C-alpha cells in the first residue's frame, strides 16, 4: 500500500477538506469529463446529499461546488477573484470556463440540497449533471468526497481501494504490524522507509522541496492565526482567541510565577490559530483533514520552539512518519468525520502527530507505533457535531486538546520500551467499527450532540 505524503497533506482552503475542497475538486473533474464528451452542453445542475446537504451551507459546500464548476481549484484559490466570479454567476445565471460553451446555471434553482435521498457509497455524496439545450441530462456523475480532500467517482468507490498503481515501492506496508516487521528487517526508521517509498515514486528533489513547502504553509497559517483577531464568519459570532492568548503568553515569558502546565496553552494556541484561519476560509494544509488541520502543525511547532535540542532538519522525518501512520488509518478505517465521527479526524491527527513527535525525539519504530496507538485510543467514540455545521464549535478548541494528547502520548511512549497491550492495528479497527456503529446524527450532520443542545444564533 502506498499513499504519498503529498496526498495525505494537501494545500487547500477552509473550512472543510471534505465539504469545501472535495466538492471543488469533484466539480473540476466533471468539467474535464464534459470536455472529453462528444455531446454539446448548454447547462449545469448539482445536487448535494447526506452530510454535504445537512451541513453544506456552514461548510461553504454550495460556494465550493459553484466555484469548482467555474474552474477554481483549492491549491491555487484566489479569494478576491472567487467573490467576483460568484457575483457574476448570480447576476448572469451562467458559467463560462475554457473549452466549453457558456453554460446556464442558476445557483438558486440548479444547486439542490437533497436532504431526503442519501447516496449509498458515502455520507458525503454529490451528483453533477450536464444538460442539453432542451434541459435534458446528457451527462451525469456521482462523486463522493471521502475525507481529507480525496474524491472518488461512484465507479471508483465501487471498485475498491486501489493504492497499488504506479512504480512499485520497496516498503508497501498495509498494517502497523507489517510496518514494524519491515523496519526490523531493514534496520530503517518508519520515516526512512517512507522516504524510500516516496523517492521511488517522485524522486528525492521533489520530496525535499514538497515537504519544505508543506511546513511553510502550515507555519504561515499558524502565524496568521496568531496575528489576526475579530469575529469568525458564519453567524455564530465566535471570537478569534489565538491572538490574545498568544500575546498573554508572550508577556508572561521569563516570569517565575508561570505554572508548568502553561506549556499546554502554547500547544493549544498554535492549533487554535490554524483552525481559526480554517474557519475563516484561509489557506491550510489537510492534516489529515481541514477540521483537524491544527493538531499536527501545533505539535511540530511545539517541538521546534519548546523542546531542547530540536532541529529543523527533523521536519521531513516528522511529516513522513505522520504520513505513514495516516495512510494506515485511511486505508484500514477512515479519516472522514461524516463516515466515522471526529475520532477519524482529530483522533487520526493526534495519532499521526504523536507518532511523528516520538520519532523526531529519538523513539524506536515500536515506540512510535505505541505513541500513535495511545493517542488514537483516547479519541475513540468522539462524535462530529459542529454547531450550525460550522467548523468552529467544538472544532477549534478540540484541535488544541488533540495536540496536547499527541504530546502526552509521545511522552508516555518514550518512557517505555515499545511493548504494550493494544496494537495500533487493533485500535484502528476499533475506530472503524465504532464509526460504523455510530448514529448518523453524530457524524457531521449537525443533527445531534452540541449541534442541537447549544443555541446557534
């Protein structure tokens, strides 16, 4: 099994990888299908189903779908141009993209929130349709946004997980047990094996420059969040807090009265800074999703800024180790809140971060696996119940606590020798089963939990 670090970590926009980035990517793919089709098209229509319908407005799914159909992509997103394009589409009720005729599209009539017809493949389903001049559907495609910005067609999903295409990799582990066996046989670290796999596919230069950019975007996101205040969009009137907390922490530096537990505030504020940026629609990196995008950057920033002997030369190892663990979770369970609750998002992010921190602090592969298991185990059962469907409450604070758990898990693992009772594989399978048993109202539909017990106005 091979899932690239650049598939696990994607540069994109907030507020959601599955509800914002995924629909935009799906719409782009549909445009390519239209360009390859022999039919002449005159219009477009889209319907959102399941979680994409229930929390679509809060996650900007409607805007993302329209902008995707207008040719926008998450990685090169230009917010100012997007606003101009949306205004033009609403005014003209048409969409114009290269290599296709001008297409009729009325956002109020042609973007449908179908709350009553869930699609079978995944909770995040959408149907895109191209129409002829008479209004008949001449091209139709179902897409599923399966978490972390990954998108599959109905046919691709039905065919099963296919991660074997391309050049064979030297360490194709599909489970944590296989990962540990290969590490023992090769004498390599988890990051070392993952590096060999990445270089077999993309080369050393691509890996080096790509991981450098990923951390740059993550760190820039932290810094923007620490420097920006105000009220987050969406109607909940949630106040940004990272800037004020950070300023207070800076003012307390060097004071003998600071309690040891203040370090938790540093971890939290780094994560909250990222997720406030995400909630505002800013540029983030899926890690493994937008809703959980703050845990890993916060853990890495904590390491670089607060751990004696930390070195920026370890950043690539951190990202590679995290990607290896994240790939196991995605392949064997899920990273989608709509599929398995927040245990699949913040829980996965904490496991990835814990293993990565353990690795760069000198942990053995066995200790890394133990750290990841500890972090994931103590997120099992966590629901996804965002108030008003916005990635704000409880998501922003939850990332801060996820980072704290990740650091604690890494520390506990480093205190041991790697032997432990519950294997990471068993924990991942438990998470999958728990997600399957979880009520749909607790899986990113905003139909249960905090979403119905907290006034959202």
